[in-house]
C-alpha cells in the first residue's frame, strides 16, 4: 500500500489556522514565519487553501488564491509539509490540488515565490516544473527580484504554465 493512499486532502477552514501557525517554527527549523500565514486566508480563500492529513494529523498545507490582478494566474502564497513526511509526495498532492482549482477557475498560470535562503523550496519548485523568472539581481547564483516584498526583501519568483 502506498503511503499517499492514507493522505486526505481537504479545504482549509478558519479553525485550521491556529494549528498551522503553531507548527510552523518546528517545520521551518526554528524560523517563525507564522506572520506570513494570516487567518484571513482561511476565511476568504478557503476554497483554494488545502490541508493534508493522515489519520487526522496535519502533515501539510497550501495557502493559495486566484489573482485579482492577473486573470490567468493562480498564486501559491505559502505551503509546507511536516519534516517527517517530506519527499513522500504530499507537497506534490497539495500542488496538484491547487492546479485543479486553477483549471476550474480558468487559470492557466501558477505563480509563487520564496526566499533565496530556502533551498528546499527552490529545489521543490524546480522539480515541480516551475521556471525561475529573471529578476533584477542574483543571490547564490539564482535570479531574484531584489525588493519584491519591500526594501531589502528579495524573492525568487516562480512561474508554471499549466497544460
């Protein structure tokens, strides 16, 4: 039996928010990124926010939304997988669920971004077929957009065309 057979993917609910932010420092090796995942996403974008569970235990999540500015774009704001379940395909399942939501909503492009220090995220996105968009700078031999989320906050921008 495949371990992924036990994974249940469902839409996020506002009550999931507290559980997710409570595990984030552990999942990100002590980095507290919980301020990036606001409860408002679970209220207003619950149909594009996904929770992965095994036997009721949180093993992954994805927070996404349909861009209001770019009508062909779905945007993955934040995603994470429990460290003990990484490389098991849970991230892929969550992304594929979001791709399905994009297609249903007439979106043909998925975008996302990550910090240049997040090598796991960079590698994951590339394995998932995302291209790194050419930015206005380079960090660790990778294109970045220097002030993407504010002065001195460079991000690697990803883009994937859905087929």
